[in-house]
C-alpha cells in the first residue's frame, strides 16, 4: 500500500523560501510514476503546483513557475518542493500525491501540511 | 492554464441524484479524456472518485459515474447519502499541466 507523508516547517517568513519534503513508503520512486504537489489556501480550492517524474523531469504551473523548484531523491525515496519569495498568499495546506501518467489522476494523497507565511 | 469552472454549490435530498458540471476549454477537457474527480470532506485530504472521465478506482461506489461532452465533464452521484456531503473538485490534463476546478460544495439536506 503506497503512502505519502509531507514534512517541513509550518511557519515561513515573507520573502523566504518554503521547503517541503514528501516521503513515499510502499513503493520505490525509482520504479516509475509521476509525483505531484497540490496546495489549498484556507477556505479555498485546490491548486496544482507541479509534477516531477522519477527521472527528474519537471512540469510546473505557469503561474508559479518562476518561484518553484521540485527535485527527487531516489536514495531516500523522497521528492521535494521549494517555493521562493513567499508572501501571505502562499499560506496553504500543501499536499503531495502520486500523479499517474501526468494526467491529473492523483492517488493516493498525503495527509497535507499547513504552511503559514508570517513574520 | 485557467481553472476549470464548476458551480459553487448544489443541494439535494437523500436518495436523489445530482450532476455536477466541470467546464473547461478545447485545450483541456475538450481535447483529452483525462478528467478526474475528487471528494473532500472538511479537514481531510481529497479522495479520488473517478479518473479518465468515467473510471472508478477500486473501492469507490458505483453510485458515482462520469461523462464528457465537448468542453464539459460531469460527475453524477445517484442515491445520495449523508456521507456524500462534501466538496467536489474536477481536474483535467491540459497539455502541460493539470488545472483543477474551483470546487462544488454538495449539501445533502
């Protein structure tokens, strides 16, 4: 059974870089599949941030592309998200999920982690 | 990429059926049979309910069905139950990304 778990600081200061890691268990990332990050501001809808393939190929939401960097560490079975120059608008619950075939088919999801941007 | 358009809210009584629409463009919904639907209860992570327009993952009730016509995809839930009260989101492949819809709050009265 594949499981994902997000981890990282829950509080980030404005203008700094948000860094999150997703640890995958029950499946080896190096075996394949795409892996994605999605966020949800409090009381709002879901926003796709980006997707990474196991070989490191990345696909980013055009509205966030200039600030997003995703990477994969197959030795640790993890993939990561960095979002630079954050503002209060980046406050959200951040989810990681397996993205089958880079088709918007996300399953399973992590439980999500709230990141607040505040000084 | 623009967000897909969904009705903000809908409501029905238990036992009834509901159809939730998801309107995109010829660049996303209209071009690919790669629409997925998610159900999200308050405080919980989204759960995949349908993928590739009308396919159900293992364990999802056959009360959930999907269809697509042109640039609009639809999720139909039959025999509404209290547990179906939740937010529903659609998502579509769009060539270089996967935008979500704005979400629909379903109330089961």
